[in-house]
């Protein structure tokens, strides 16, 4: 299925055209049919000559219902722009086009209606020029009459060509279904409808609505009961759970989106938009209060300018967002009836951070604007701003990590992590100078000094000659004879690349670490004995447990060996050591798991 929205000035024949194409009445309300004016979103569908099915979201064209129009267009990938031959381009045509351009809609076609009442040529030429300027220059143009049927076959063929050009949605994408209708059905409960842009919804799925779990009780698409539906599609979802659904809310995949009421954005002024002082749509010229539109949502927000093209938006309620989402900023206070040349759509806002840092110190806003000028909607930019993030946080922000974690599911900005590694020895040295009798620096004290959220991250930063022993950072092989200390340093260098591949007895002997030397190094906390003849660097057991925690649970010895990049000779005694330490649990002869923490 494909979904296309209508757009265009009021009374230019959008609903008439949809009715002629589908044989269905898109105007649902009695008042709409009585007045001949679309007030609410309408829906109709048909099969094209190729056999492809297309559903139309018919939007109101009247200036008073711009918010409703945006709710219909927001989740839809393509548009059928309608202009009447006898009236040509009109003010609301321009406002709809500005909204489409700001939202990033670049695929569509032009239908010049009422071609039986006037020569469609002049209106078509002007509309094509306007569309081309807005990035819709490839839109095919068709002259048509919804009343007489002239040109409908050409329009159906053009729709066929349009839907073939639409990008294929990702069926594995996380679900975000913006609700455009919500109602109750006797005996079934709450039903919501919307346009599913990507992903898949199945009967029995658990989703979230405003952070609350709900279950999919049943599904319909184009009035047909289905067990599953894949985007792009019009879908009706029967929900089970404590549901208080309404337009502008969204059904989402749990854990796959960040519900936030504070975002940092990069602004793109809408062409022709003016600030309240007559200036352009730069951040400083925007009114302090606007309405944010995304999907079917329309939420009031407060605008804090950060720089010429950057702002922080505080939303009146949380929305499920990803980096890269485009918000449309509209001024709800403007009355287009006074001056129809003044647009209410002021800017587009590309989301660059859904958990922005605080701006407490002097000059913080200026520095944040400079950082956002270099930002992109990816994990690297997020890590530069936040320094440390868990995998689940990055996924929920829409930027799954591509690099390896520094520990478990923790990811770090490379520059920040390298700086911590460089600072740690000095932090330990200062602690030893303050209290020379204390046997090393507690991991918790180092965590506090470095400002880290997890003491395991401190242990992951420890490099020779530092080591971790009994929950403290010690200065490596202090007190060992020089030849043994040198041998331990050489071993540490060899283990730097593959920290869990313990050398065999022959290699230990070649390094100068015989049984007596190994015993002294273990007693001094310079080495960790896993089993007879198997030694690693201090803290390697906890680092191994952190790696294993990232595996699908439970796991086998073979899976652990691969994840740790070691040999079975080391993996078996290392796992037994982790069992004794409570860092893993043995479930049966073949499987272990990391206990929940």
C-alpha cells in the first residue's frame, strides 16, 4: 500500500477529486457535506491500473484548519497538490507549499482541477514554477476535472508512476504511529488510526502510548482485518490497556524512542516567513512562544535562541523523538484574515539533541550554539555532547552505536576517554600524596574525582603501571625486584591488544616469570591468578564479565571464548573464576549467564 496526502487552497476540488478517483466519500462529517467544506481529515483508497493500492489523506484547505492539514500531511511521504484552473495559485496554496517544503516533502504530483471551467495552462505553468522552487520540480502535472472525469485516467497513471518512485520503508524500523483519530467501539474498546510510515505492527504486540504499555488487540487496514501491517500503510489499531488516546499522541516501540520535552534544534527559516519585527525567520527573530508540529502532534513550545540558526525548544508535553526529526514551527497568534501574505509557518527545526545539557554558566548558550553548528544526527555528535552514553540511550535517540563500547554497554567520546586515561595517573598520584599510608586509591574516590557514573568505568581506565587490587587503584608492581617488575611490564604490554589471552608457561618463562616470580607478582597485586599457570592483569576478570554481559543470555563457553578473543585453555578457568566471584552463574553443563544487577 502507498499513502498520499492532498494539499492546496480551500475549494479547489481536493475532496471532489479524491471522490472521483476512489468512489468513496472522504468527508465524514455531516457538517462537511452540508457546507461543502472539509473540516476534518478524510480517508479514501483505490486500486491503481498497476494493481498497487493507494490511500489518500484528504486535508482541509481553509486557512483556519492549517493545524489539521499539518496533522494529515506530517506522517505521509508524498503529496497530490491541487490547484484550480479557474482560480490559479492562491494564498493557502502558498502556505501549504511552504509547510511541505519545510517538512522536507519532495515527492508528489500536481493536479490542476476544474479544467472544464477554464484553460488549465496558465494555472499549471504558475503552479509548476512554484513547486520547482520548493524542491518539487519533478512533480508530474495533470489537468483534470473531478466533475466530468476528464483526465482521471491520466491522473491514475501519474499516481502509478509516483508510487513507484517512493522509497521503500524499512520493515524493521521502530514503530511510531502518530494518531489522527481515536474513538471507542462498543465491545472492543479504544481504536486509533494513523499512517504507519515504517516498521511492522502485529496483533499481540506490546507498544507504548505516552510511556504507558498497551497491547494490540486487533488490526485493520483499509477496512480489512489483518494480523500484521507493514509501513507505509493506513491502519486502525484496537488497543487493550489503560488508554487515553487522542490526536497528536503516538504509539511507539518500547525503548526505541526518547520521550522528551526539551530539544536543541537547527533552524531553517521558511521562505517568505517574517518575524514579529518584520525580519526573517532566524532564531532571534522568532516569537518566544510557537506551536511545534510533527506527525499529527501540535504542541505549544517556548523558544530560547542559542545562536543565529540554533535554538532550544521547551515543549508543553513530551513527544517521542529521534535525532534528525524535522519539526515545523508555526505562529498560532497570527491572523491570516488580516494579511494573507503573512505566513504562519515560520521555520523548520531539525532535532540535534533530545537530552540537551544544562546552560547554567555564563556564555553557555553561545558555546552550545557553536557545538550545534558542527553537530550531525549521529552517535558521534551525541557522544561529543554527552561524553558517555549507554547503548540503550543511543538507540532511543535514533543513533545506534557503530563503534565498540569502552565497557559493557557504555560508549564514550574517544577524545574524552583518552583524556580520562591521561588524567587517572595524576589523580592517583595526588591521592597518594595526600594520604601516603593508604594502600591505593579507592575506585569510588576515583569515580567521584573523574565525574564518572559507574565505578566499573574507572577500572576500565586503569593501565600499567597502575592496577586494581581489592577495590583500590595501586601503583602496579611496587616493591617487586626490578627484574620481576620489568617482566610484569613486558607482559602488560603484550596483553594490551588481547587482554584475555593469557600466555602459556613457555612464554611466561621467556618473559622471566617463573613460578616464584609469578607468586611474588600475584601477592603484590601486579597480576591476577585465574588458575595454575594462567595469569592476567588485575581487573581483567571484571572487564571480562562486562564483555560477557553484552552477549545474548545465556551463553556457552564457545561464545564466551569468541567474545573475549581468547583460547579455550584460558576461557574455561576464567569462567570458573567468574563463577566463584559471583560475576557469572552456571546454569547447566553448557550454559552460563551474567546475573542481573
